């Protein structure tokens, strides 16, 4: 397989270029579908039964491409995504290649990973190892800004996760300190909205028994106690991203936009704080949320406050099964002439679609290419990492497929 992959490296780059040259920001539904058409062509040629799953109009997303192939033994779910963060207002940056580096919107996150999935499957087919492997390929159309409600936009993915024995995520690989890193865990990512109310009055009356502290002082108390009392547990972080406070406040959490009016001689009546929280396990997330609720309820005089938590990406915890997959990948990396792959610190990665299936199956992420500049105009991919990543994925699937007992 390794020889075949090296011989077809330029073919893989050509497929990558074809996908990158199609702008496919999450909200560009036609572009997302067009990239899906390219990947569907490749899966169809490999004998997969492919389906485009449309989203309801209220979800406002293009949909997903799912390819299925039956077989016996260990069941594999391979996860990619067709969209990029770059919308129409960001302009168009097509594929460019110079000195072994490719640039272009989505080249690193994650059209390289989508290409790696296809060519790993082609390499397996070349040696006759694909035929009896049960595989589902899920190319999601809205990973960068997933549609809501989650139970609709991620229904097909979660169903595939419950079916699978192994889930592999093909977002970008992590390489730094001259080391390849295995992604066995990713933290959750969800939101919270704190709403605080106080008594509006002339500022000369603030702190009086009738007026109290005002909404902004109460919001400050809450945020300070979050910092002092909830912060500090390993892998738990939370962030206050926006704050609006005054006598009149309008805020749209979905659009992350608001308007505020107030005066320095008026005690503020309302504050809205919008933030996010990340945790390594559901238990850690639940405990942090409970502590935040407790702090919110301990109000300053003449104020009240509520906090609401939204669902988002669940945590991908570092389970024994995930660690076993990482050990196998590390052995493959060594066999390919590179160093062992230690587990990556979860704080060094954001959330991803693999987190939605991690509660149901063993999972390993970061099987994409090596590069940098994700979500920036300087997004780039080191082209020599493309055949490397294809080899790692193909050999991993081959070895796990041959050893279908789970030992």
C-alpha cells in the first residue's frame, strides 16, 4: 500500500486541488453541495452506496454526504467535512502550490483530510483489503458552524457512531516540537448566557437599601467569582465573549450582536453576558455548570440573575479504547520511519464532529495532513504530509480490520 500511495501522490494532490478550488463556506450551500459532488464521485467509484442528506429549511445548512459499504468484522466510521470557515465576504483563495506547500481556502481544514479518506480507501482496494470491510464515510456539510437543533443536524452522524466499532476523524494532524501527536481526546464546546437585572435609578441612589448594587456590579461579582472559584481544574476553561450592560440592552446570541444604551448618572437595569465553556468529560462539565449556577444565585442587594446553558459539542474523553487506537497508530508511525506519537494534551485542540460519536465508540482524531494557519488567510498544507497521512490511515484501518476481535 505504501508504494501505491507514493506512486499516486500527485493524483491525491489533484483531487485536493479540485476540492479547494470550489468555495464552500458553511453558508454557501451550493458550494458545499458541489464539493460533496466531487467526493461522492470518488466514493461511488469505490462501490459505496452514497446518499445526500438534506437539512430542513429551518436548520439553514446544505446537508451531508454519507457513503456506506457493507461487510463483516470491525465497523469503521470515517469523518470529514465539506465546508470551510471562509464565506463570500472573505473572498476566494484558490489552490496554489509552491516549494512543497499548498495554500488555499480549506486546503488544511479540512479538504486534505477528505482527500486522505478517499486515497486510504483506494489503497486498501488496491491490495484487495477493502472488499469485506464495513465502512461508513460521513462528510459533514456544516462542521465549522453546525446547524441547530443539534439533534437534527447531527442525527445521521450519531446514528453512524452508534453503529461503528471505530471512529476516525480526519481533521488536521498535530505536529510540533519535532513530534507527531495522537488526538485521543477533545474537550466539549458549549455556550452560556448570563442575564442580570437591577433597579434603574439615579446614580446618586446606588447602594441604597431601595436601589442596591445595580446590574453591572452584580455581573462583575458573578464573573469575578467564576474566575476565583470555578477556574483552575485541569482541562476546564470558560470564557466571557461578549458583555452588554446599561439601562437598555438588546442582544442576539445567535448573531453575537447587540446594542446598549446607558448613562453614567443612571444605575444600570440590565446586563447580558455571552460565553463559552469547555470540559474533558460530561461529569466535569456538569460540575462546573452547577458551581456557576450556585454563584449566580447569590445575588447582591436588589439584583437578580439567571444563567442558561446551551448544548454544543460533547466531550471526547481519553478512554482506554482511544488510547489503544493511539498506540496502534504510534507503532505505524514508527514503522514508517518517524518517532512514536504521544497523546496530545486536549487543551491544544478545539472541538470537532468526532465528539458527537465518541460516547458510543472508540475514537481517534487528527488523521489529516500537516500544515498551519487554519481559519486564517495563510492556511497551508505541507504536501509531503499528504502521502504520509494516507499511509497512516490505510495501514491503521488494515490492521484494525484484520484484528476484528478488539484485542
